[in-house]
C-alpha cells in the first residue's frame, strides 16, 4: 500500500462504488496504469469487481479493508477492537 494511487483509489471507493472509467478520470495516467492498480488491489482482496454489460464496477471489500486498517493501526501502536 505504499503507492499513493492505490491509496487514493481505496479512499474514493470508501465513499461509493465506481466504474473503472470513473476511477481513471481522477488521475493523469493511462487506462492501462489504472487497470494495473485495480488488479493489484483485487488480488490483495481489498476491492471486488462486478462486470456489467459494458462496464466493470469496483467496490471496497469492507471486511478485508477493515482488517487491513486494524493491522496498520496495530503496527503503529493503535488500539484494536476491545472485543479481540
């Protein structure tokens, strides 16, 4: 998650689901570069995709994302869920 583009994509998807085109419009990079970032995020399980007739819509995999954030917080001494 060191890449700022991937972090930005995750932040956008926290607000609402987006198509690949909508995500790509937010960056000054090629569509292939955005596709590469989306592939990495999908493979990490942080996002999921749903194919429509002519578009692919991406959404945040909230269960995995919350676990990821908890792991980051734990690494930096943050308090985890008190039910753990």
